[in-house]
């Protein structure tokens, strides 16, 4: 039998494992269970694919997204791995053939959705089949405290009950301690070894700013930094998703919408186009992105604040899976906080769930408002310590200015109290700046001693003061009174003069820009690079697979640098296993030789 290292080299075309891949694989091959937390792009799939090939039987992969199974299976077949999927897209004859292949031991990997797995027919089939292992991908979906809860995942405890001697591996890119505990409990993984590979994605530049005409901010960002790049833009609502996609199209971008309100066939078509076409931008709700393997997504943008740090990390992690520079760009405002708190308050969860969601939202807002290194704050949330500032986030590249906001904060708290804690931020600012609106006269607020005492601070800066007081827990938003601001107990020392507070000084200045398109070394011949990309595109179209399934950009770069002109040289490239050497080596070598010949003549 080939070893795990043999398969890594000959099938997948990699020379060595990235720690802790080797230890995870060894655990599974020897029959143990594992819980794996590894960042997006860190190589999670190899951790169950290789053991499934090494061990007798077929590895069963539980994946939440039917739409992506076909691409995952196609990618494995490119490597000459016997893979298949069972889901509702198959006709009866094809499904029966897959079942026969499973029973006959002809499959290395079989992908199934959780709702399919729990069906009696499927369980009976697996009881008769040689099963090597169970891999539960996107395992955070099992947790009601997580950000992508799926009820069908709650049934996966049946794997331990009905198949107690078959090893199981649960994998996710993000889970805080509470979510990890629930994964362990619900999947009966108390005896599993834990592998936490670290959460840092140093190639991603995190940038968070205030909304100030968000569409124009987005347009400027995309035109200046990503005019032809693939990217994902997240919006809070379906309506905003549709409108933003149409607006970007009107400005010359190849943009498509994606949300649960679209027809399922149209959703599938848009997702397929995103995977297969270069430079396409997907505008989406959180319904999009889980399991996306596209390696060259150069940016992820948020036009609204995510409700948790976990969701933010998971979504931004879809950028730069190839390890090349990428941007995580976001704009937010106080209205985002109010909307998200309204959504939490109106949810069907119990009080404990709502309190947990409120805590998570506060943590997300804290990440937005932080004045120190943003990456340090992000990693700290997941229990990871980054000793030094990263130098690759907005707060490192352009340190945040602060000011003594003690007096302004006391005025803001006082006006909320003096007006009965019944009004939102706009009215409170009008009082502080001495406005004479009908609403002010309706409630006689022009008679308050505070009326006009804040005229020295402009509207935007007052909004910043109120936003930061909400973020830090001095004020809360009364959702039953349409966003009225209420005082919290924490504000007492500040109001009584026993505490001072420094606030960040908001600025509209853009943070230092970053060109995140794959930077080609000066030694690479652009004409050859484009010729190789065009050949890859033609092959992908012929087989109806995404271009990266043929070869990643990094492999094409190596071709340009090493200029392999025979199979032995071509086989040394990263990502070229025996099957891809046999299948594609000749044609790519021909492109290289043709280019060299044209250059000589």
C-alpha cells in the first residue's frame, strides 16, 4: 500500500505536508478521531482525502452544499482519485451506479449532504459498504451558537451510534471555544485529538472604515485596486444585493447577485459562473461562499457589518486562498448595529441564545472600533496571541488618531438622559447643536440647558461619539422605541467625573492602498503567462470545470519561471501529480516550446 507521503507526491503533486497535516492524517490512518480547526486555504481537505485513499474502503464526506459537490468531485477525478457524490441532482440510474460502485469498493471518496445521510436507505447502504472514515466538513454548522447553524447537522451523532468503530474527523475554519465544545458534544468526539492550526491569514489585509456614501466608497475601492479581479461583496438584505449587483453592472463590472430569494437554477448558474469565469464579482448575502474553493478571489468586501466575528472571519477567509495578497474591505455605521440588534431581538431563540448573540455583536463592533492592530484583536478573539502588530491592516498602516472625548461623552450621555431616553441619535445631535426643528419645539427641548452646548462639534463627529459610546457599552439601543438611546450602568463613573475616555478621531482619508492582483515576478514573460492561461481556459471549457481545477495560478507561474521542456521537468512542478503529468504535461510543454521557438525566431 502507498504511504500518505507517496500519495501526497504522486497524486496531488506536493512535496511535503504543512504541519499539522501529517499528524492529522496519521491519527486518522491509525483509526483515531480528530477535531480540526484550520484557516481557509490551509489544506483541510487533504487531511481526510489522503487517509480515505490509504485506508481500506471509502471515505464518506458530509458536506452542507449540494451545489459544490460536483466541483469537488471533478477536482479529485482530475487527480485520478475515484470520487463521486450522492444528492438530489442525480437521476435514478446514475445514483444506483454510484451505490453499486460504493458497495463494490470502487470508490475512494463519496460526498453526501447531511439530509441525505440521515435517510434510512442511505444508512442501510453504508452499513453494507466498506467505509474508511467519516469527514464532517464545515462542522461549525452543528452548533446553535455558531454563525451557520444547520438543523440537519444535529442528526450527525448517529455516526458515532451506528458506526462506532469507524474514525471520524470534524473540520472547520472557525469556531470559538463555546462552538468547539458543542461540536465535541453533538458529534460525540470526546476522545478526539484536537488540531488547531492557527487562525492567522497574513496575506489578507484587513481594512474597516465608516460609511460615507458606501456605494461610492466601494466603487472607488474596486476601480483603483480591483478593476479586473474576482471578488465577493456581502450585503445584509436581498434587495440591497440585487440593487448593488445591477449598479456595479452599470459601471462596467461583471457582477452577479446571489441570495436565497433567487430561483434555485439561477443561483446554481451564478455560482457556476463565479467558479469558472475570471474576474467575476459576486454580490451576495451570507447564503453564498461556504465551501467555495476558488483560489484567486482577490477581495471580499462588506457593505454592512456582519453580526459576529466568526462570520466576518469566515467570509473574509474566502479571499486569497492561493496565499497571494488579498483585501478584506468593509464599511459600517451605527445603523448597521441597530439593524443587527433588531434582528437578534426578533429572533426565535431563547434568552440565553439572544444574550450570546448580543455578546458576539458587541465583539464585532469592538473589532470595528479598535484603535490598535486589527489582526491582533481578531486573533485574540479566537484565543490566539500575535506578539507584535501585523503591519498589514489599516490601523497598522495608518495609526488611528485619538482625542480626549470625556467632555463630549458626558454631554452625549446627559442629553440622552435629559430627553427621557426616548430619542435616537439624530434628535439628540439636533439638541446638542442647538437646532430649532419642529420636533425640538414639540417636546420643549430648546429649553434644556444642553441645547446648543455641542455647537463646536459637527454632526459627523457627534455621530462618532454616540457610536463609540454604544460600542463600548455606555449606551444601548432601545429596539422597542425605534432606536432610542438608553444609559447603561457602566456610564455612571464617566458622568460623575470619576472616569475619562479617549475616542478615536474618525477620518475620511483612505487607508494606504494595496494592489492585490497576483504580482508576477519581473522575470516572468507576460506573453507566455497569458498563453498558458488561455490554454488552461480552453481545457477547462472542454471539461466544464473551473480553470483552477486544471492548475492553480502558482503552478502556471512556476512553468513561466522554470520553463520545463520535457515530462521529467514538468513533473517537478508544484501541484503536478502523475495523473496531471500524463493528462496535461504534453500540451502545456507544447505551449512553452512554441513560445520559446517564437522568441528565438
